């Protein structure tokens, strides 16, 4: 948080803006001289603060992007330096929101985000609950008349699971993924664990993994993740994992919901903000997954970039300016 520091020198008050910045293990105190305190007003200080923080943000983003670009194995087109820089700028702002927003405001933001996530993710699978219905179910523990119990449990399970994923730091494993599935399908479907029967997705050309090979393929996916988790940019890593998971389709039901939870869990574990994939993007989302099935990754990376940036703009950006406040101290 930026502080307005007043220093008294030879009886006169001078104003400075100060903050502490960190890039990896490098911690620095940055200061900017504003002038004689008596010549400044609140508006001038606020304008200087905004310029000061924008300059610092630009430097931090550039340094972080250069570090990432020099240390990751490769990036998929169109995930180039400029696009990574845009994401890093958003993520720095996201962290400022998390670190500086008032606790109650942060809780409200999180509730709003998770409710929207649950609504959109479940709607992708055909759940007919509206956003208002979801809010009634998860916040007020009441249901609209005539709604299917399965859809209600679907919303409750997904909301509670997202809150769990925000708190846990458990490693990805077979047991962890199966546990997620059991929580998603609680009171909906008792076929928990990797499937032992074949499944066919109508209208999808890709052949899904046969049941006898599911464990082997999931094992290979986990090995792929741990081999690449520090070599691939987190957004690319999360979406490639998601696409590979959906191609395996390890469960009888709930694969899409579990897959999107895992996508976001990877982002959260890597210190990045989560993403919402909207029901209105269903066709382009499925086409992107089908392209990934054929190792044509450009389509899903383009999809990821577009909707990741959209998620930030619609859910987090508005809170950024409220998270950044000036405190006043005197030396």
C-alpha cells in the first residue's frame, strides 16, 4: 500500500510517496518526492499517487514478464511476450485487490464471483437454474418452486467446492481428483471414482479413452503436469491440462465441471486469478477442446486469452482503484 510520508526538515514539512515492492526475493522501498506539503491538496496527492503506482506497476510487470519469458520452455502462439505482459499486469492488480481490499468487501467480491462461476459452469452442462436461482440456493438456502433437486444439489456442491479449492493447497493426485469428483456429484450420482464402462459423447468426433485405460491415461496426465508445471506459462499449463483431462473423460458424469475446477485450481495454485467460461461461449469452447484433441493448440490458447482477460475486466478491475489507498505517516 502506498503511504504519504511527511518529513519535517528545518521546520518545514515535505511530502513523499513511499511503497515497498517485491520481485521474487528482491524487496525494495521506493520513494517519490512531491514537494512542500502545504502547497499540495488532496486532489493533487491522489493524481500523483495514481501516476506513481502506474509507473511502478509498469516496471514490475516488465521485470516479471522478462523473467517468465526467459525461464519457460516455450509458449504457444498467440501467447507471446505482449500477451503475457497484459496478463501479468492484470494479476498484479488482482493481488493488490486481495491484499488491500477491506475484508468485508473482499468477501462480497468472492461471493459474487463464485456464484457467477457456479451459474456459468453448471449452465454449460445444461443446468437450467438462473443466476438469481443460484444466489437463492447458495446464499439463502432456499429454492425456487418447481426446480429439479439435482440442479439444486449441483449448485450447492459446486459453490462449496470452489470455496474449498480457494483454501486448500493439496497436490494434484488421483485421490485428490477423485475426491473433487465425489464432492461435485454428492447426492447426485453415486458412481464415484474412475469409470469402468465406455462413454460416448454425441456429436463429438474424438474417441474417448476406453475404461480399462483410464487410470493409465490419468497417470500419464499427472506425470505430464509435474514434468511441465514450471516450464509452461500457468494459463497455457491450466488449459492444456483441462483439454487433456476432457479427452480422457475419466468419470461417468461430471467431467466438465471437475475439469473446469481443476483448470482453476491450477491457476490458483500458481498465484493467478481464476477464470469463468460462460455458457454463451459453449460452441467456441467445445470447438477449442476438439481442436486440442488433434494437438491444434492455437485455438484453445486464443480462447483462454480472450476469456481470461474478460474475466478480469468484468469481475476484478472495478475493485482495483478501491483497493489502492494512501495512508499518511509523519517522520
